[in-house]
C-alpha cells in the first residue's frame, strides 16, 4: 500500500494562493461594469450589508477576521454550548405551546414528537383550575412541564406541585420550569410584581426539586416590541441580573440562583443572526456569572421560540418555511429547547394539521437531517464567529446602558426602553415599507384570489405594556381596505398595466408592478384595453428605450381613455407621468395614497 504524504491540497500545489487584494481588484471590475467606481476597501464596503445595532455583514471573511477564542463545548465561556456532549444524545427538547385546552391536543403532541409542554395559564391562557385536566394522562415523570402564568404563577405552581405529589412523582424526576417572570409580566402589561414570591418558589425548587427551575427570563416581549437582536440580548441580561440580585437577597447562593433561571429567545428566519444571537447570549451570561462569583454556573439554559413577529396572516402557508429556517438556526445555535409556533399562530387557535407540521419541523431536522449530531456546527466559521463577537459587544453595551439607568425595572417604568425599541422598529418599518426586507406572500408575490385561512379565536394575549408588532402590519391594513371594498362592491380596486413592446421588453417591469400593487390589494389587469379593464389608474411597463419613444404619447392616450393617474414602472422625467414606481420606493405610501384616490377606505 502506498501512503501519500500529508502535504495538504497537493492537486492545487501548482496554483499560487490568491490574496485579499486580488479579490478586491476583481470586485472593483464587477462594480465598474455596473457603473460604480470604488477601489480597495471601498469596493468591499459597496457589497456589505448593514444590519441593526450598527453591525455590517461583509461579502468575504477570512482568517484575518479574528474573534475571541470560542473555547470548548461545556466549558466557559460556553459559547459553543452549555454541555460537553451537546444535544447528540436525543437532540433538543421539542417544546409544544398550549394556550387553550383543545381535546386531545396535549397528548397528541407528546405521542407524536413533542417532548415537553409549555402551558399558558391565567390571563392570556386557560384557567389555572383546568391544569389537572390539561395534564390528564401525561406521564409527569417523563414530560417536563413549563408554566407561563403571569400574575397567577404562584397558584399555577402550587397546582402543578400538588399534581406531582398526587401522582407519586419522585421529586428527583420532576423537570421543567414554574415560569416566574415578574419583569417579563411588567413588560407585557405595565403592572409591576414583587420578586419575593418567586424567590420563595426558587428556594423550594433548589431545596427539593433539582430538575425544576422557578424563573424564566423571557426576552420575547422586547423582540415582539420591535427590538433588535442586541436589544433583546441586553434586556435579557438585565433581567437575569435583576433576578440574581433578588434571589441572593432572599438568601439563595449565587450558584443556586443562577441554576433557577431559564432564558427564552426568539429565533427568526435570519438564520445566521439567530445562530450568532444564541451563541452570544451564552458568552454574555457566562461573563455575568463570572463577575458574580459563580463561573461554574454560567452555562445558560436556552429556550428558542420561532418569532411571532415574522409570522404573516396572509398566505400563512409560507410561515412553514420561515419556521423551518428559524428552527434550523435555533438548533445550530445550540438551543436546549425549541418551540415551533404553528403556521396559523397569528390567526387564532391552531388546528391539528398546523400542530402536526410544527412538531414535524423539529422531527425532520433531528431524525432525518441529523442536525443535532454535530456540536456547534457553525463554530469556526469566520463569518459566524465574527458576527457572534460583534453582536455580543453591541448587546453588552446596551445592557450596560440599562444598568447605568437603574436596571430593567427602571427603564421600563421611565419609558426609556419603550422609546429605544420604538426607534429601532421605526427604522425597520422603513425597510419593510420599501420592500428592502421582503415578506413573501405579503409584500412580494401576494395572491389576491387565495381564500383566507380562518381559525377559532385564541385567548387574548397580555397587553397594556410594550406593544406587539408584526412585519406584515402595514400591508395587512392595506389588504383589509381592499377586502372591505370587495365585500361592499363585489370587486377589488384595479389598476391597468399598459405594456409596451415585446414580452422581453415589458415582462420584468410588469411583474414588478403587478406584485407591488397586489401587495396593497389592488388587482393588476393586463388583458384588453384600459376602457374595458374596470380600472381608474394605469402604470406603464416597458424598457427605458421604449419609454423614451412612447411613454409620453401612451400616457396621453391613457388619460384620454379615462385614466385619472398614470404611473411609470422605472425612473425618468416624462410629461404626462404622475408618479414613478421602482425598486426601493416607499411601497406602503404609494399603495395607501392610491387606495385613497380610488375611494377605498
């Protein structure tokens, strides 16, 4: 047997290594062809993407993009995971959420892939008195239970602990979380709660139930209020620190207090940012534990939930794709538990099919894609490591700003946190309005003829504190206006697409214009002439060359035929054109003013 020398890529040895500067020169050439003149670092910056929190994603990452040592899984700073074995043994915990009691739903989840339960009780959920019925038939020594009961946490905890006792469950086999989260409740409702009762629960758990935690650090209120990834992390750190202070003042040791906390984060379809967020969260909490004098308790336990903000109400089937990407990111990022919200979550109570798809999302990634068989699969990626580091730095600064202003409770009550989150959401809303952040099925490729998906109403969520935002909210308002018009008149508002030249010349802009106006519930008509279209406005669609020859004449003809407003798909300066629509225009403003002119209220 011949043993080849271990000399690297021998087949490529005759080719010289490419340099970063050579790559930049190639980028310069590509930019030059598109009409942009830039050189060196400026050429690279032209291809960079600006994220929230002042972060930028560059087009190329190399070994020059150094980041702090990520360490090893199960060891400080726990960036690569809280356990040395990762999730290899059984994958992440598939945690199913229930806010209402639907016959057979709890057992169906556990019998078909779910491994734990997240029960919402009291305000925003089902009555605490119904907890025994909800858990009827559940093997409580096998299935962890996580409560989410707001101001009713004490009553819900007592009811759950009684169930464990009545069913003879050994305290060592009890696992889950009692869900105490007074600051999260205040963020949701504006009503403060004292931490003392939750500290008492934590003491009971620490003394008798080693696998049961008492408190949840829920970052979803800040994500759902429009916060960025760094703001979500910073607020969660501030919450965790406040709970450490409260528990230690009540008599628990720092290590005991730290082991009573579980952190809940949103997982979005921005997969790399989600991976970086979960990794950064562990690093940051490890630092908090270190400076608190308990470095051995710095392994953060994480529960990831697919983002409610990204879920659309129109074309909700696309949510299956969004939640799949988010679940993949949560798994790669090292979440201990993952909740996949059903695709119809934004519409009301999910049906059995939606719950099944939600369960199977995790099952496919675990059992068929074997996603959990590799510990920290993103580790070592120059891009992910750099993004993790930069996000951790931004989140730490936001956390420090909260601490300087007196802590999380203080910035909630002063209104400062609400203002910070609103400012971030206002900037993101501009991107959504301009379709720089597209929403498939809503702002891109909407289907006006699709029958709406209807569900039974879900319990009203907690309110009165920070707002809840959705990516689709501006477009949803426009579509609602169109729906009302359809119900009142029997037809939707229409716009005529006046196509000029051959299909090759007009198809791209006609497709763009149709998608744009349909996003506002305005039906795009292409067949026949303007007089027969039932439209009151029109948009010209063709190439720049044909616009120069025919745009003004065609606009005049359309006005003569009765068009009250004429758009042109593209840019220019032509007589007779009232407005221009193009990639990057404010679509929400265009659609709103168009519906106003059409008399659609």
